C-alpha cells in the first residue's frame, strides 16, 4: 500500500466504482498518496495481471472499410488537424522532422500523422494485432511494454505518452527507460486524464475517465510534475484541455451506470453527438478551473 511514484503512504480510498465500460467483475477503489497526491487503483496488481482487464473488444484496432471506413477516415483527419494545431502536440509540428517514440501507439493513428510529415516513428504497444496495423501505416511498432521492448539509447528526439501513462504500474521506471532513449534536450509529452478536474469531483465513481480497473494511476497537475521529476525529467509544464466525450459519457454513467454504446456504428454516432456538446463542455471546464485532460511537457537535461 505504498505509492508507486514516491513510495509515500496511501490514504483511505477516496472513491469506488465497478468497471462501467467492459464489466470486469468486482469493485475497484482509488486511494491517494499522502505525499505526492497520486491516485492509485486498488487492489494493487502485478504487471502480468493487467492483461485480464483488457478484453478483445477494448481497442478498435482494425481500420473500417466501405462506407463506414470513409466516415472513420474523415473523422480521423479532423482529429489529426485539431490535435496538431493545439498544445501540446503543436510543439512537435514546429520542430524539424526527426525520431519520435510513442508509448502505447495502438494501431498507429498518431504515429501515422508524423510519418506523413517525414518523421521516423517507433511505437511500443502490447497488442500484436494493433502493432500489425501500425506497421502497415509506416510505424516501427514493437510488441510489448517498456519493461521488455528494446530501445536504442539516446536515439530519439521526442517521446509521447498519449493516454498511456495512467495504465502502468511503475511510472517512474517507465519514465527512466524513455529518458535513456532520448537524446540530450529531448522532449517528453504526456497526456492523461485530469484527476484534479471539476468533472471528477462532481461525478466521483461515475467519472468517465476513471476507467477502473484499467487506469492504474490518476494524476492531478502536482502529481504529474512530481512523477516526471522523479523519472529524471526537468522543467515540467502542465496545461489542460477538454475532451469531447468526457462530460456526456460521465452523465451517461451517472444516469445509467454503464456505457450504452460500447462499439460499432452506435459508438460512432454517439461520438458524433458528443462533438455537438463540445462548446458546452469547454465552457463548463473554463468555469470549473480546467479541462478533463491533463498535459505535461518536460525535457531531458543537456549534459
């Protein structure tokens, strides 16, 4: 019952929830470190136990075809345009094409964006099926986790954890592994759910981004900066943004207790409907003090 980031003592459970997305049996809790404030999912599990929380339906790894494929392609291009024009990824578009490392690359959506811009992209991803699709899109996707995938030392100019650091059991060890793979002055970009946002306080165990039991760690700005510093990174700066699905999905969880649109065409229609509510979510986040997605940009010190 110690914090995996700073070894501090964990307090009493702050909130509890079942798996509202995939129905993993049991109820899971989150306790916060009394030193750095990091939220930790209970019960604590070993790394080799994590796979049980990810059913085959967890990731949409295949690329749709036909009419649905055309719609999905249009959505992905809109997402790409928006993501690369706003912080923190906009920072990378200002740099000359170089080597990018993405942790949790999935089927290569983000990696393929940078491949088209001339970057050499390496991805780390536990799913062999996702890696196969990513390779077809030009990403050097390596199956496994940071604990077992070999990375060339001091060879990468940037690393991105995009909604992936919250899934690990030892964040400091993973950050130190990528620190060794970065060149001096290399940049790390981390995006995670914002455990310090008003949505989490309002919805508690029904907060969409809680995603128990898959999210093992829960960061507010202070905890994310402290974890990056313990991982060896310097000058960590944080910011927030608003997701399109977070607020509508949290309302759905609060009313119905589960996800009503877990996949297929119904999910895509729900995502499109969420986009219509984005201005309202953005306004609520501004009034509430910050969005439901937390970003950090940090650097590897120059020798």
